[in-house]
C-alpha cells in the first residue's frame, strides 16, 4: 500500500479524530506564538522591575544608603533639631524679641497672652502666644516678615487682619496666634 492510499484510508475512517488532532495542533501553535511574542516579554520586563526594586530596597535609597545608615542619619538630624529648641528659661527672651520686633516696626505690643502644655511622650513644652497689634499695613507687614526671619522655631497658628478707623483706610489690626517650643527642665 502506498503512502497516499494509506492517508486516504486513514482519513476516511478517522475524520473526526484527525480533525480534532489538527485543531489541537493549530491551537497549540497559536498559543506557543502568543506565549513567545507577548507573555514572555511581559514576564521578563516585570521580573526586571522586581529585581530592580528589590535591589533598591536592599541597597537603600538612590544615594546607596542602607536602612541602618538612613536611620542613623535621621537620629543625628533629630538630635541637631532638638539642640536648636531653646531651654524653658529662654521664654522671656522670646517675649523681649517680639517686643523689639514690634518696636522696630513702629507698633505697640501691649499685651501677650500665653499658655503652655507638655508634649506627650516628650520633654518639650508647647507655648501658644496670642496678641494684637495695630498700625499701618506696611508696619504690620514688616513685623510679620521680621518675625518669620527669626532663628527661633515659631509657627504662625492663626493670623487675622481687620481694618480699623474710618479716617485712615491704611490702619489695620493684626491678631496673631503663635506656637513655639521649649525644652522643659533644662536650666
């Protein structure tokens, strides 16, 4: 029997089975091409991203610092920051500084209300100061600018401006609420 006759006889007796095998071969070929053309490059790209991110985590930041080095630097920076917070005895110096800034701006600082509270889990005292100044807008602006330039850690909590007087539209009232910190128990 010749190979052509053999194939004819095989086809006539097993058409359904041969068609199924042929379809499976075509599906296998299509899946193989999809795998090679799309899935493998996508997986390789994501694997490279994973390796890169793992290397960044193990090696630290972009600068190459390890987590231990970053922690040590953070501790050092925190220590430097805490040294810049003055001891509690310097509170009167803050009041004198605010008075001097007001005098230099040509404003009258008559009364400062203040209160303090101990920061939770810390030796820091948070002081809140509230006061009102009246004067020209230019003088108020000069005072606020000078206060912002102070080397002290001063946070402007609230600020309010209001026009005063009817004959002069340049006079304003400044209401300020500030926060600052001092180290407790340091003499």
